[in-house]
């Protein structure tokens, strides 16, 4: 499967151009309304609610600093939870934070999740990733949409492990998406329903690229002119925990801060 995601990206350019599912899920921590306390809080390495006033500060509950570029900003006119969401207008907007040891997933479990709404379905829309168009060895993972189809790729050396979603989503609607490594399986969920799995082995590449939202990146900067036109809310990255390993009820409230 080596090179799969990069071929997909190139096709987009030239064309326009899942610890396991423990009883903890039964306690309804992430399926449905989250509990007031997250038992895996110590494993959360990024949590952004994107709340506040228009143009206000972007706060990561784990203390990391995220930089907004172009018009990427907190906006109160639409949101999934809380008071606001991250607005990306499709014109050079993106958000990123520097590489950190917290993001070195290795061969362990992890969960990357958020809510998103696309205003228009882009040919290539990066939701979140630590990825570079320079090649597989410069990338760790990427969660993205391509004309309304969610996809996930993770990289071990020069090998790509990829999932292309089994169904599409629509513009103008909020969705929860979760990308999960569950031991030897990568899992992709939309609104709590599995839309694909693939077997995976090995340790993901430990790269120096920033973790970015909203734009396809290459060498830490936007590449190819592909930007998300839409919104992201409640982004959470959990290292060492596969929060979802089977179908679940999508969260109905913001993720807890502790």
C-alpha cells in the first residue's frame, strides 16, 4: 500500500487540476454525553473546544500553543458545542502546533477525533494530520476528506496504511469523526459508525512536521493550495488509548477538561 495516500493526493491535484473497547464505553464516557471526568485525561495530548468570542484566543486545555494563519479564527455564528467553533474559509486558512514528543505515537494505541462541518466539499480537505507532501517517511498520519469521502492514512517507514471511507458525507452538516489505532487495526468512524478498517503493524514515523488543521501541508507550510472551507469543533487527541473499537453513540456534549 506504499504511496497510496500520495497517489490519492496527486489524483486530486491532477483531477482539478480502532486500552480496547473496555466497559468504559458502556459507562458512557464518549458514547453519548461525556462524563464530567475523563478517566483517560492523563493520556489526552490535545483538546481544543474552540470556544470564546469572535477572533478570540485559541486555547488547548493541555497547554500547547496553536498558531492561526490567514483568516482561521474562533467564530460564534455556528458551533457543535459551547459558544463557538473554528472557522476556516477555504482561502489560506489553517491552524498548527509544533511537533512535540506527545505526538510520537510509536506502535501504541491512539485516538484522533473532532466534529466538523464542510461548507463546500473540497477535492482534498485535511481535517488534522502530521503529514507532508514530501513523502511517507516525512509523515505520521493524516485524516482528510476527498469530495465528501473521509479517509485515514498512517505511515510506517515508507509504507502507507490507508482507509477510504465506505460512504460519503454532505456539506452543511456537523459530523463526529474518529481515527483510531487499536493494536494491529486502524479504524475510522463517522458519527459512531465504522466506515473502514485496515490491519497495521510497526511503529509510526516520528517526524518533525507540525500537527496541522485545515490545509494540506508540505515541509510545515501549505502545499498544493488545498484548504478546508468549513468548521471544526472539539478536537481531541489521545495517546495510548483506543477509545473506540466498535460502533458507538457519538458524543452529545463537549469533551471534559479533566
